[in-house]
C-alpha cells in the first residue's frame, strides 16, 4: 500500500506567527500518525529555511494517496501553481483582511487583499473541500463560493505561562494589546478609550501596544494621536517582543483590550485567557466566537463605552471570576488535543487516513 502524503503550502512561513504555528503543529500531527508530510513555502522568514522547501521544488508525479493543503491568508503566486496541480487540494482558510478596513491608510495593501480574495474565490472550483479556523471564517468562505467548509480549531502553541493572580486595579491599570500595527487592528480606538479612561476613572492608566509596525504611516498617526490627546507618555508601541518577554507582559498586565474591526480568530485573546488576564473586546468579526462568555464584549467601542467596560472589569472581582470560569471552557475548545481531533476529523473527509487514526 502506498504511503499517504499530506503536504502543506504556505505563502509566507514564519516561526512565531499564527499561521506558522498552525502549519508546524499540523505537520507534527500528520507525521505522528504515519503520514508523510512536508511544508512548501514561497517566502521563508528567518529560522524556517531548514524546515521547509520552496514550492517550486515540488515536482513529484501525481498520486491518488496525496493531498495538498493550501494555508491561505494572502495574495500569492502559489495559488496559481496549486490550481494546475492534478492532486486533490484542500484550502485551510485563516482569513484575508477586507480591503475596505485598510484602504484609507494603505491603498496598495488594500488592492493586494482585494486580489487575494478574488484569487481564493477562484480556487473554490479547484479544491475538494475547505477548512476554516472559525465559524466566522467559514461564513467568509461561503461568500467566496465554497460549499460546506469544515470548521476545525487552529493549533495554538504556547509556552507554559504561570497564571497571574487576580487583583483589583482601580489605580495605575496597565492595558495590553498584541497585534501588528495595521489599520484593521484599530489601535487608535484603544488610544481614544485610554484617554477617556484616564479622564474619568484612572489618570495613571497605561496602554502597551505590542506588534510589528506593518504600516509605518498608521503607526506614526497613532503616536501623533496620543500626543494630541495628551497621553503620549502613557502609550507605548514596543514592536515585536520575544516569547519570554510576552509571558512577562501577559502576567504583569491588568487587562487585555482589543478594538479590532476585523479578526479571523485573534490568537492573543486565547493567550490572554491562558494567563488569566481579563479581556475587554469589541464584538466584531470572529472576536465574540473566540472570547465566548470569557470576557466583556462591547457592541459600541466609543471611547466612553469602552472605558466604562474596562473600569467595570477591573473593579468587579465577581465578574472577573465569572470570566475566569468561562475561560476554562473556551480554552478546552482550543486545546492542542481538541485541535488535533478536529483537524484529523476534517482531513478524513478528503483523504483516507491510516487505520485507527480517526
């Protein structure tokens, strides 16, 4: 009997981003059950060069025992390459930022995301099925022409983080957001909310924004906005931070805040839950699905409304305890074991897996 093969194709492979983590964990899972699995990429970020091959080097003869998985999230020439391959293909969708959420700041990037969505839509006729990492992403796929996408939890790898002790912080509260500095992340709304919070509740509160400056224009605008509001000394844009530094931030911060206009999942929310860091988030896109009942979801992110939600969360220990109990339920949904079960079950729809795997 021929060996079952499941190979993954990733436009840009990085060690620490969500898609890279998912791809590496997927490969480990496949190999653990006796499936031959390699990773092929277009761009390989530092540290991944020995862990993947360039997709142009994929030239084996077609096999009925081979499945190709496209980890889709951006515009890539890899899509055209895969469309010409005769093997059965599955699209694993991690979401594409809607062009309208970034067009005002990054017109070129908005054009690229628009083309990426068209590219992914055309692949709907080339694949045997699709997998989405959230129900929200599944609805996106349906709008792009995909029939019956399967939802399977993403792999979220993490270091062991000692849960932070619960504490009331009515004075000097430290807010934290983790995500690249880009318009759809709406960090400017967090700055506005912090300004309102400092005026009404706590003049010593601070905000730390962790993430690479993917849009320098937007990052500079955030800094200028904070200066104009008179809180530049309270807002810190750190850039990317190593894993051990992130563990310290999750453990020492008082509140995780998110005002994103669009998230296909939002991994940092799960990381915050693991550290028992309370969450206040705007209920856009996939965020309510990721948070569940484990955080304060606001439907209106006006500065005063968001600031009030933050104050209630930071001063109501009973509410926080409810969030902590609910976070245990959410974390079970996104455990490595559950991700393994769901992804193997999803793949069983498209290829015959070794006996006893599912």
